[in-house]
C-alpha cells in the first residue's frame, strides 16, 4: 500500500526509492548518500532474478514495475532506476504509469558523455540488453546528432566483478578484448553503461589510457536527482542525517561485501523482500 | 491443471519433464533423446531467472516447485531436475511433495565418480550454490566413505560458455585458475557438476590432461531415467519417434543457438512460458 502524500509527509520523511537488478546500483546509492546526506534512501536489489542484462524487454519491464511498486509501498517520493538495462528498456513505461517522478541512469550518462567528448566519438559499454536497446545511442544523438556512438556488449564484466577479480590478469585480458575495437574506432570518451562497472575503473582506465575520459553515470544521476528534488520542493527538510536501507530479493550476497568495501559504503543490516 | 493419470495415458503419451535454470540442461535432454528416442520430453529452461548458482536455497526451492508444477501440467510422468544447483538444494523437497518420481543429476554423477576413481580423490566443480551445499560431497561419501572429495566453485565458467568463448585463451586461463588447486590435491577424476560444463569439455580436458577422467552426469542421468521408467513399467510404448519440446521463461536466448550447435541437438520452435 502506498502512503497518501499528506499522511506520509506528516508522519515520516519520504525516501528516495532506488532499485537495481542486484548490488551494482549501490554505486548510485553511494553517490546519492554523498551528495544528499539528509535524504533517506530505500534501495531494492533484485538478487533473486539478477542479472537482467541477458533478458528480454518484456521481462525486464515486468520486474521493474514490481520493484517500483514495492518502493511506492515504502512511500518513495521519487524512483531512481539504478540499473542501465532497466533504464534502457522500462523507463518510459514506468514514467507514464507511476504517480511519482522516475529517473534513469542513461540520460545523465549521455549528457556527461556529450559534454566530455572532443573527438566527437563516444564509446559505450554495457550488458547485451542495454547495448541492443540502442538507448544510449538515441539519448546521445538527441543531445548532439554529430556525436558518433560506438557500443559494445560486455557480458563477462559483471561476473568478473562479482567474482571479486577486480585487479587480475584474466580481467585485464577480457577488458582488452572488449575495448580494443572501440579504441580502434577513435573514441575519446567511454560511458560505463552498467552500474557495476565503476568497480572496475582501475582495469578500464589502465587499458584505455589517460587519453580516454571515463563517464560513470552514478554521480551525474545524483546531481539530476538533486535538481529534481529542489525544483519540485520535495528535498528533505530534516536537519538530521539521512539513511540507507538496503533490501534484497534473495539473501545470498557474496558480492554485497565486495561492493561495500569497494564503495566505502556502510550498508548495515540487509532486509529480505521476496518476489516472484 | 494436471491431467489425471487415466485420461492422459489414454489420450496422449505422457512426457518426461525436464527443467533447468536455463539452457545448460539441454545436455541432459540431449542424452535422453539419444538413449530413449521413443520418449517425448518437455523441457523448461528458467531463462527469466537464470542463473540459480549464486542464489539461496529458499529461492531455488521456490523456483523449482513452480517449474515442476508446470511440467505436471504437461502430464509429466517423471521429472528430471537437470540443474545441479536445483538438484543440490531442492531435490528432496520435490521428491517428498510431488506425485511422480523425481530424479536429479547429482546421484548419477556421484556414482560415476566413485566407479571411476583409482586414487580415491575426486574433484567436483560447480556453481557456488552447488559446491556450498555439500551435496556431491555427501552423495560420494554415502557411496564410499574412503573417497576424498575436493570441490571448487567456478562461477565464471557459465558466463564464459554463454559468451561462446569455448576455445579461447581467456577461458583457458580461467580454467587453469580454478583447476590448479584441485590437481595439486591429487584428484584423478573430475565431476562436471553443472549442466553447462560439458560444453567446455575441450578446455577442461586439455588443462587437466589425459590422466584425469571427466565425469559428466548427463549420460549417467539418462541411464538412471531408463532404469526407472522400465522398473515402473512407464516406458513409452509408442513405435514412432519421440519428441523434444523446449519452453523458456524468457524469450532472450542468444545462448540457445550456441548450445544447439555444440550439442548437435535440434531444438526446433521454442515456446515462451512466463513465470514470476
């Protein structure tokens, strides 16, 4: 049940709702915590059905609706789709059907990429679902039709990150395999089009070299959230500190501690909220 | 709705029901087709929620019950859990609650491994869920308490197989990383404890060397099915050829054609049966 506006605003501060297919979206939650420390955040990671990146638009949209509904039950005043695959394939459906504003991570990544490129050639890496959707390509073209986009699906990067092989010869070899064709095509900017990828920034930077600007949508997405809260007058007025509440749809979370360490984020107690 | 026994046996031959978290279980379906060509097989791959290997016992059991129920709706006379993670964590719950016999892939793998080892040291590779469950360790110990089991979780092998990197330097490096500690411990037999792994037999054999016997439960599981059908008098009496009907819970199936080619299996039209 969603709390009515008047009741929830009187009784408890309404959180920013954030969902992801799993743990990777904590990179976005971390950026929100840093930029907006007075806000409460309710995060749901769909670890029972992770990953989304190889699944169809229909399935990803169905899962996204279900998770959004759970966040509305928490009284969310705004929903952040902190998953590139879901942002690529379900964002407009959520925006047209939900009663609160919904932000994804693709628009902010596209804006940052267009601002960063000098050569006019931007690389995008992501899951199969994200890359095949063409969402980054469209968002960048809408901002500047002269910018060329070269995209590559990198399905092995998430499993490598979840295995914790962040600095590893195997990971370097896989990164080289995926990035080499993009570098050949003259990109000078690389969008990390999956919320896991910032955890692999070291290996990506080291292969791409200092001439390539890495764009990670987490920070830009947090800025977009800040602007939206402020323009709608729904920023937290609390003096005290905000909070982060993390729920997962499956309790197995070997990767959660990897992410917590890599992000320097205190996740605290994790709540279980089954789905499906 | 499940068909009543009398009705289904008069009207249509009852299939062998087979389910897996995804496509990998087609290795078992392929072995069944070869050994029992007169049988009809109804296969469901839960591609909407794949993979199971990093998920909890409770979630895997819940998904397994749902897929079994769908196979019973097809009139299945027997259910084969063609997924090691589900066999490890849900088999006994299914066996004690379903009205038809239920077979997993772990017992047949354990029998084959105990028969094959000469050194008395058996290696097992599988997903995190399978290895952490201790199911192979228990099954092998029950058959022969003198056999030592060394198990290793290999979470990157399934993504590598699904990327189609079956013969690849990266895959060789990952295989070496996972197998080296097992070889150090003196194994002479290696159980492929995940239905995807037979597709990687080349790389596994090449690193392990000819002194190591690879045990793949698909063929042994098919033999166990044959014995059970025969002992219960429920083998297909049809003269004509059997069939394979493949259903997936998500239509995305980049990997399906990789598996079809590697297995030499004609999958034909794929049916979509959503879950969750």
